[in-house]
């Protein structure tokens, strides 16, 4: 809760502190040990039979996966050729531009 714009005092976890005196790391490389406490998302390894209808498979795991908000599904289908080779045969000189979003460098 803001106690007043001029005082810049906030109620954080029941304790008041002056946010102007908090030390922050401009590039976000400070204390990140809390990341280790984040649980890993579930990883699913479906069989070829279960993955014949991918949407049905996703529905079958949705109850467990939705508890985490994200999951990883390792497809049982193995590509016969790397994606880059396939794309180059489809359209010679195929390129796409990737966007880099440096979140730790953002000014919040």
C-alpha cells in the first residue's frame, strides 16, 4: 500500500521500507538463487500409439499439466531429416529474423 507519493513508503510483507534506499542491480544479475526453488514442469513421453491423435493426447494429460501451467511433450516421431535441410529444399535461401528480448536489461 502506498503511504504517500512523497514518502515513497510501501508495505511489503507487513513491514515498511523506503524503496528509494533499496539497492538494485541495473542489469538484473543480482540475487537469482530463488530460481532454483521453481519446480520443473512435467515432461511427457507418449508412445507412437498414444500420439497418433496429438490433440486427444494433450486432452488426456491436461489435468496433470494444468497444475503447472506448462509442460513439455517429447514427440515419439523422429524426423528423417533436420528441419533446416527440409526448409532449404522448400525455398532456397530461406531465412527468418529472430527477435531477442533482453528481459534482464529492461528498465521496469
